[in-house]
């Protein structure tokens, strides 16, 4: 099996959709020799901030000289971005070899009467195999959705279970209240273990406290009372946390709290302060208020649910008060996009909508109509180049230095905007 064959195999398994339960992946991993047990693991669940917290943790561990595997989804640039060791993607040959071996085990499973694992279960098992084969010192495992029944939740004894900010998302799978969603995500907490959580609303903390009490586990919560922002601008934020001074180049007050959560994780791991400080400073996390152009000023942010849109609005109001904001927006049709429009519309000078290139993408015309009803000037674009040309043209016509372009709505379509060829676009 070559790389293209392996991708085709995954695409075929995608037709199985989402199947609740862990029986299939556990059986697959058993037949593979339980690779998930061969590396020290950190496991994270949550609605917003999972990627940022683990980006900080990853960088600090790398600074300390460790070999760090990281499994993430969704990806921005390439499929193999989901399997990384020290920030380097798995190569195509390794992926093909792993999927080829797994396909034989899956065939045997089916012959023995077991259900086939889904695509996400296969990808998760591939990550565990890859990190075990490469003898990673740590593997950082990110839940795809939820926690208790997420395919990643086969870890028997992770070093630390981490809970990022819990908010409303994927309600059709996880529950229609914040308490039900928190209960699902808290399902990654194991017996006699350590759980580190970011600051949460009280109802979520109540769930985590009960879960940790029932499992005889220690709960650590990032303490905003020990957190103080010393200075901040669009290039960096300097803050203190529990007596130490840190610097981060990732924009936003919420990212400072994510950094504090990562610091708590790293302290529990016994990482020296010098490496924690370097890790926080040197962390880069693409697609989170990432500047991609200086003139006109242009940022890309993958905010994709209600709470993330509220944070985005806060950042826009804080950092770009005097700017005329030109939005390029694409959203998924299974998201609460009406709420996104309600939250962001009063900061919109002009909005250009696109349809994300995925079966889940909301038609650009539907989104444009919703925004237009709010009294915002709207337009549509067939692709990213067209959207950027329209945004640049509007900025030039309304004084470039007074405008800012903001791409947002979903992580699923922002890759095209991360590596802009300005000369090509402006031709």
C-alpha cells in the first residue's frame, strides 16, 4: 500500500461516520500490541483552547530536550499535520506502512465478526503506533470531540488529563446543557490520576470536582488570581503567574490563561522553570489571530463556535478600535452560525462570504443573506483568491491604513489565507 492507497482507505472508512463506543478501537489496538501504552501520555479535552494549551506544553518539552509526539485535529495545512514529532509531520512512507499493517488487522477483525473501526479510530490508532515506534518521550493526545467516548480515550493511565475551556458545541452528540457536555469531557479523567483544568464556569468546576473525587484524583485549576498582565500589544504579551514573568507572542487575554494552564501541566511534570519560560515565549500556534499581511493589515483566526466568536469580538474591540473591519467568513452548516452573525455583525464594515470546501460547508449565499439583514454591506466569493482581491480592493478604496481584514468562521478553510502570495493576488 502506497500513500495514495492509504488515503483512499481512510476515505472509504469515512463513510462509516461517527460510531459511539470504544470497543472497535480497543480491539484494534489489542491486535496491534497496545501501542497506546508504550509512551508517557498527556490527554486533553475541552471545547476551546485545546490546541493552544498543548502548543505551549509541546514547545516547553521540546526546549527541555524531549522527543514529543502530538496528535491533533482538525488540521489546517496538510492531512499528515495531525501526526507530528517535534513539530515535524509524519512522512508519507511511514503513514502508508502503518495503514497497510493496520488494514490487515482490521480485515481480521471483520472476519472475526467485529465492526470495522471508523476513520478517526484508525487515525488515532495510527498516531499511537507512530509515537510508539519512534520511541517518543511524551505523546500529547487531543480529543477529537467530547471525551468519554472519544476514540482517543483508550489511555489506561495518562500522566495528566487536561480540561480546556468547556462551552456549548457539538450539542447533538455531547448534550444540550453545559453540565452534560462537561460530564462527557470529564470522562477522560482516570482513577488515582492528576487533572489540570483551565478556569471554568462554576457548573463545569462542580462536575470536574465530583469526577476527581469519585476517581480519587487530584484537581488543579489555573488560578486567575495569580495571573497579572503586565503589558500587551499586537506583537507580544508580558504577564506574571505565581511570581514568574512570562512572554508570549500569541494574541489575546484568553491565550494568557491557556498559557497559565500549560504552566500548571509543566510544573506537574517537573519541567524546569527556564524551559517553561522559553516554551511560552517561543510557542507559535497558527490560525489563532495570526497576522498574514501588514498592508493592508490582515489577520486569520479559526474561531468556530459561540464562545470563540465572543473572544474574537473582544479582541477586535480591544486591538482594532479605530479600524474599519473587512471580514472574510466561511462557516460549517452544523455550527450556530446565526449566533456568530449576531455576535460579530456590529464590528463589520464589509463582509465577504465563502463556502468552505467540505460537505459540511454552509452555502455562502445563505450566510451573506443573514449578514445583509443586519445592515452590513456583503458580497460573496468563489474562492480564497477572489475573496482576498475583493477585500484588498475595498481597503484601497477606503484608505488602506484605516482598514483591517479578518478571516474567520472555521479552521476548515483558513489554510489558503495563511501563506498569501500578495504579488499573485494583486496582479
